[in-house]
C-alpha cells in the first residue's frame, strides 16, 4: 500500500471517529428496541447489527433492523414456540 493511499484512508479520521460514535449510539437502542418488540432476546439485536455490518460487503454503510419486521418476527416466534426454532427457520 503506498503512502498516498494510506494518507487518503486516514485523512478524514478526525471526523470519522465522532461520526461512527454517533451512529453507534443511535443504532444500539434501535437494535435493542426492535429485538424487544419482536420478542427476541435483547442480545440478538446487537448480534444482528454486527452480522449485517460484517457481511454487507460495503465499505461504508449504516444498517439496522427494520421496525416493520418486528410484528412479523414476534408472530413467527409465537407461532413456532421458541426463539431458537425461529432462528433455525430463518437459517433454513
């Protein structure tokens, strides 16, 4: 990696760090709230946010759970009887 690429990569670090902290502070309560509304364990909301971020393949991105899916997930968990069974259904 050349020094020009390295300088370009870190040239906005001073503004990127506070921005990432703000996004984190907004996203965590949202993930927890959606997990709670869905009837899922709270920790699953945090894991979902991390998994989407890691596997998105995007250099920049803000992602999180969709509030509209909370009712669908809650109903699915109740119909299937357990959160673990719901996870298996999503995986399959």
